[in-house]
C-alpha cells in the first residue's frame, strides 16, 4: 500500500519506509526598520520576539534556532488558523526583508 500523506515515526519505520516527495524552502521576513539582517543578529537582540506556527517543523537547523529562542521566552507559538488571521489583518504596505 502507498499513501500520499503520512508522517514518518519510529513505530512506522518498523513496517514501512518513507520517501520525501516534496521539499520547500522556508523564508523569514522582518520589517526593514529592524536592525536584524540575519538570524544571528535577530538572536542577539533580546527585545525581538519570533512568531511561529505551533507544532510546525521548520527543519533541523531552524528548529534548533527556535528552541534556543524558546528557552529565552522569545517565541510566540500560535495555531495555524490564528497565525493566518494575524497575517491577513496586518498592514500589507510594510516593507520587509529576508533574514533566514
């Protein structure tokens, strides 16, 4: 049997194998007025908070970065629906830049 949607787990690895059939590139955008031009600069500024979708896996490197910010209470985790609503109600005229 083959499925198009499944999450690989240790239990499933006992009786099946998984092939990644989709890849994506995640970007982080911040307002131009912020002085952070990289993830390291963002992490160095204790006044900045990071918004993230709860339970989303961003990849090993990004998840490790976010875990470090979480230890400092600098990540706001939201359910996907609330995150979408907050993006839709934000100002679309704000200029942003990529830091990740």
